[in-house]
C-alpha cells in the first residue's frame, strides 16, 4: 500500500509539469473573431507585424510563470506600426523595448526601421500597472466589434503569473485602456 502511494506520488511529480499544455503561436484560437477563417486572417496579420518587428510571442512566454510583461501593438491605418514591450524586473523597474517598422507604402517590403531599449523606473512601472488596474485589463473582453475604414488597431497583451490576456480595440477614444496605451507610447518617447 505504501509502495503504491509512493509510486503514485513519484508519477505525479514527474508527469505533473509535463501535463500542462504548452501555449504556442502568437495568440489563442478565437482571439480576433468567432469565424475561424476571419480569426486566422486577422491573427496572421497581427503575427506578421510582430514578426517584422522581431517581437516574441507573449502567449508562448506565458508558459513561464515568473515573467511579467506587457506589450502594446499599435497598428495605424496610415502610419508606422509600432510595438512597445514593457518587461518588469524583480526590483519592479522595467525594460521598455520599442520597435517601429516602415509605414504603408514606404520602401516595400515591410521591415524594422528602429529598435531601442529604454529603462523604466519603479514609479513609471507602478503608474502603468495602475492604469491597467483602472481599465480592469485582466477582465476586459478580448475584443470589441467596432470597425471602421480609418483609425488604428490597439492591442495590449499581458503576461503575469503564467496568465495571458490580450485586449484588441479599434481606435479607442477615451478611458483607462487608451490611457494605458498612450502611457506606453509616452514612455517610449513616441
């Protein structure tokens, strides 16, 4: 009886970490649309931009429960796509990775034209996290249904304690979500 319990415990310890499904790709299925084809098209478009910006998948990074980071992916209709990724360090300061690619119609094919790293203070990190809390980021619906011909896609992703959240908004005009996005752009000196 004791041997059976010990064997079972050993199996749980060995297999337990393996049994969790690894997150792969840039976004969970169904992130951008209920229609599988539309979702695949939009996911590919966003992932293609992230690949050109040489950005990692935060969805895959969320497999590591020790990582806390957030990314703004700003995809305007007629300006340069931009990614601003804030990685929070153990001392509650942060590293801001800022990447910009050429805009629509400029020097095709699309390519990364600027990449810089900026340090964020504890206060800046705290201010950003406060804005996310104010926006209720971890509980926001992933998408809204607003779509027009002009404007910008504003995607904020977050990874904390092994959890992943993505929120996609089309040209938000007000509110804490927009404030959080603008705060990251300001920190990035954009």
